[in-house]
């Protein structure tokens, strides 16, 4: 892995100022002497946006300064800007793709890959549902794939009652919708359309608790906040892992990588050429506070040693990806192990550095 010289901050914040918008969050940091403004430009994943936004708000209050512009163009759209050198940081709900690595090399853009949290989804039913306790990834795919003909529980398994199934899920503009369809159906935004959709998780909870034959999905943290009203189903990865046993969703099974395919790491990517004093402070602050803020916005914090390894990776300016030039399915990944292997020089031989 290639290492670059560290760029250390040289100035301290001067006065507070804040400006927030629906898609762009701005926080103002005055440079040394109060004569210049040093800003942080971020774009990318709508899934990672809530965490980055929360970090930026806390950063404003803590540093009494900074200007952090957070856009939402999606992971791919954000990478397009990042690899043109337009942004300092890209929020990403997946590792950088092989074609994006090629573009980085062609454009002379280096990147530091930093995991910041885990995302987990819960598949839930009405609490009085006494027939279903575990579904396979294959069964979920048959239920949710485009033009699915399944509209009764008995079509899923013969042992289930011949009762109508009522489906609930996030709206099509949601990052959770994109993640679920990609992880379960195999393609983002590929889903049947005849389900009750809402961007408001409260609406989904109300619908599921009011319908005994309901089935739905949303963020794991939101389920945990409503566990007294809902029943979460365990998931069998099915053919994705040779028929592994059913795994109950929870922070621990997300962290240890067993809850597949409905758990994944979330990232920020940093352009080392754009690390100014403010970017230095912001990324450091991000990794020192993401564990607490992750749960606040519905995600699962990584283990403490993962944040320590990620911070060391940033401080050492270690560029490249630990996922290899060919890319991988990152669902169920334990990023702390990959970071440790990279730090110790024992990562797989196809691990690539940005050139």
C-alpha cells in the first residue's frame, strides 16, 4: 500500500457560523488570521448522508468554524465528481468499483478508503405472526423481484397459511430501498411495485402493526426502537453461503459479519491532494465520533479498534482499496479484519493502491 506524507493542520478556529439546507449542509470555518475560508466539499451516497450530516453538525459546534458542503448525488454520481477532482470526500455505500479505480488511475486521483459504520436492515412481520420465523435470501428474492406472483403466504412455503400477504417497504427514493433491492434481488431499484411504500418509517410500522399478514423491511435501528410492536425475522443467506443457518438481526451479528446479505460497511473516500487543515480536522473528528453518532442516525457502530485502524490509515495517508482490483460483494464484511491485515502487510495480493 502506498503511503503519502502527512499534512498537519496549522491553524485553529476563530468564530462560529452555521447554515443548513435540505441537501447541502454548510458550516463555516475561518482560517488563520480570519482572512480566508477553508471549506470541505463532500458528495455521494444518500445512505451515508445522514451520518456525514450529523458529524458535520457536531463538528460545527465543536470547532466553532468550518464550511462543510454535503451533497447527495448517490455513490456512483459522487464518485464521478470525486474522480474528476471536484470534491475532497465521497460518501459511499459500497467499495470503489473496478471501473472507478481505472478512472482514478487515468485521472491521477489518489484515494484513502475509510470505513465509518455498518448498515443493517430488518425484515419484520406482525407480532402475532406465529408461522414465519426465518426466511432465506432466495425466498425474499422471489417475494420482492419485479413481477413477482407471490401474494399469499402459502406460496412461500407449504407450511405457511393460505393467507394474503401485505407488503410494506421504503419508497423508491430511499437508499434503504436501493440497498435491499441490490442485496436481495441482485439489482438496485429492481423490485415489484405493488407494495405500500413510504419514506416515513413510522408509516411502515403503523401499517405492519395494523395488518396481521404483513411483511416489510427498513433499517435495523428503527426496528430496535420499535421491537415491542414488531417481530423481526431471522435470515438464512441461502445459496449465497451454502445454506448457512438462520441468523437473527442485531448489532452483534452485523458487526461479526454473520447477518448476510442484509449488513454492509459504509465508507468515506478522501482525496489526499485535497487535505487542508479543515479536512484534516473534519476526518479526524468523524472517526473519533462516528461510533456514537452512527446509532443516533440508524446505523451500527464499528468496533473501537476498527475506528483506531481507520484513523491510522488516514493519518498515514494510506491510499488504495483493501477490496482488490476486481471488487467484491462487501455484504457481511468485517472491515476491521481487512484494515488490520492491510496495516500489517498481510492483505491479499490483489489489494490495490491508487497510483
